[in-house]
């Protein structure tokens, strides 16, 4: 039992016993409130005013801090976006950059152009375009890639180069020397990044040629983690357009481009060839024709695959993880390639994608496949 236990009646007894004290205290409180009511009201008003004012200041301070933080975050994000912008760059080509001067000395004193989009990723992806194309083919992918990306353009294959008569057409060997040099330059700029090479069409053929160069000159070989080949040529059977371009007469560009436009056998092929001819029509066709002619000589006749597999195995030996994707354009050759690869013990390398040839350069396809490849490293 306690004094204030309502069930015991203790509180009621206590209140009854000290009712006079409670009555006196209540009376005194009433007198004080009556006498000091104005002061009490003023004290309450003062307290409320300062509490409200203080709260307002706190709210304003919080808003100011939040606004400053938001502005700072936006500024930093804008700076990061500028840093991640795809920008055009170039390497000046100097004689001292090469132990042996390229056979086509016209390249010395010129420049090799590329585009770059820097990110904080530990992966650096270097992209090589197809015959007569430039690094702009990869711009849409580069704009969304999480990896640091660089797109290289073969010497003389920019539209601006077509207006400079000083540029003489150079051969495959010189192109390989220049691309190898450019890759080494980029790798030295970012020595801690893991490099993946991606070649599209003739750009994939260039990866085979680079592997040969690096095998013969191991001191020139940059450290490559992985390579991705998209529709590389396998023999003359896959080089219908390349062969036509190799026979092109640069002195009659319109007539020659019309001739090539008559090659397609279906509306889809016609659409593709028209898209391609539109892209190369503004280029220096002497450069494109010389490149195509050397590439035709680089491969063997239809039905033969020895060079292809020999070059593939060499590439795999110097560049680590290797993946090869073919589009539906190569569908009729795919099963034969895979069967021959399995005879050589090559598995989990070749695959067919249900996309068209030029879709291999699209951002959706490239982002998925490059992400998958770099996640393994």
C-alpha cells in the first residue's frame, strides 16, 4: 500500500489531512497571478517571440546550408560532366617517335586524330573503326560508356584530310605502325588502367596485324588485358565490299560509288551499303582504296581459313582474353568457323549475334558486350 494508491484510499486521506495547506497555496497563487498578470503575459510573449525568432533563424540557416550544398554538388557534377565530355584530340607524328621510319614518310609532321571520353573507371577501352570510317562511329557508345574510352581514326581518314593534297595514301604496314604507336601513347598516359581493344570490321583485322607487329617487336607491345573483335574478315568470302573499294578509281569517285551501290542483293544490304557509301564519300578515297587493296592481299581466297586461325591464335597469345562476335552478315560462315575452331581446341570465343553488321557499333550492343568483357577483369 502507498500514499497515492487510489485503490487503498491513501491519497484521499492525505488530501483531507492537508487541505488547509493546499487551500493556502492555491490562494497565494491566485493573488500572484492577479498582481503579476501583465508581467506574466509579457514574459510568455517574450519567450514565444524569441523561440519563434530562433526557430526561424534555424530554419533559414538550414535552408542556406542545404542550398549551398545543392549548388556545390551541381557545380561539381557539371565539372565532372565536362571532364567526361567526348573531345577531339590528336597526336603529332614525329620522326623520333619511331625506331624505323614508316615506309611512307609523308606521315611525319602530320597528326593522328582520335576522340576521348575520360572517366574514373579503371578500364580503358580503345576502339578501331572499319574501312574508310572514323572514330565518330563509336561516339554514341562513348557517350554512355562507364569505361574510359578512346576512339582512334586511321591516318588520313578524317573528312578534313580529304582537302589536303599533301596527304599521300599509305599502306597497311604504315597504318599498323601508327596505330601501335598511338595505343602505346595512350597506355603511357594512363599506366594504371586495364586496356581493352575493340575492333570493328577492318578495325578487327588491324588487331590481327598489330599482334603480328607486337610478336616481332615485343618491346613495342603495350599491356593488353582483353580484345573484342566484331565481324573480322576470315577470307575473301567476307570481303565483297572491300574488294570493290580496292578496285575503286579515285579519279572517278561518283561513278565508282554508284558501281559499288549496285552490289547489294536485298533491300537490307542496299540500306547498309548506302549508309556506308554516305560515310566514306567525303573522305580521301585514295587513302581508302589503298587500305582496301592491301587488306585484300592480306587475306587468302574463299574457303581457306589457315591464315585466320593462325592470326587469331597469335592475337590470343599477346592480348589475353579474346572474344569474337559475328553479325548475321557472316551467318553462312559461322558454323564452319566454329567447327574448325573446336578442332583446334578453341571454345567459348566465337559467337553469333542477331544484329546487322553496323549494329555492332551501336551503343546498346557495345555497352552490353564491353561491360560483360571488362567485368571479367
